[in-house]
C-alpha cells in the first residue's frame, strides 16, 4: 500500500511500445501515475484527452504523466491513435501494481460487490516519494486538479 511521504512501491511495467518503465527510471522527475479502468471508454477517454491537453504544462514543471490500466499494448496504441493521446500508457496485466497502489480493490455497483479498477492518481516527487494521492477521482477536470497540486508543491 502507498503512504504519503514514503517511497513509492517499486514496479516495472511495459509502455505501449514495449519499453519497460520502472520506479527507478523515474528518479529526478515529478511523476503522475493515473490509474484508469479501460481504454476507449467514456471517462477514460475524457481523462486521457485532458492529460494530453495539459502535457506541455506538466513538462514545464519537469513532470511526466503515465496512464495505467490492465489493457495490452495493442489496445493502448489503438486508444492513443483514435483520440490523439500523447500520454504514455503502461500495461499492468496482472493488476499487481494497481493493487499495491490501491487502484484495484473491492467495489460496489448496483448493490453487487466485485474486484475492479478504481480511477485514482498518485503524484511522486523526483526522489520517488509519494507526495499526494487521489484515491477516487472523477475523470472530468482531474488533469487540472493534478496540475494545480503540482504547481502548489513546486512553489
């Protein structure tokens, strides 16, 4: 599980191009890890488009944004192409990272309990520490919330 102020749990996941991204490879950069349920669904599309639209602002703050779901590379590439997304997307096929980061857990829908991906976001500082955690978010406007928080922290 993640804790604010503690080092983020280690991970190694492939991006849409098959390149491995690890916690250690992110050192020296502010990092946004946003977890989303499924490529090319309405909320996930809104979130991906909004993070892409803000990508230049994140770069100015020396931050990189990664979207993470259990979808495979082929699905990620199609999602990116269809919606012109430029945010790198990582695949957590077995959902281990999502579970560790609190993004895969028991959910309730229409009175039915099931395990599922919770839309959530974690912000890491350049040393790999968890600086902020949004445990449950709405897609619309979330990229702006994260950008605002990052600006506050960098003052």
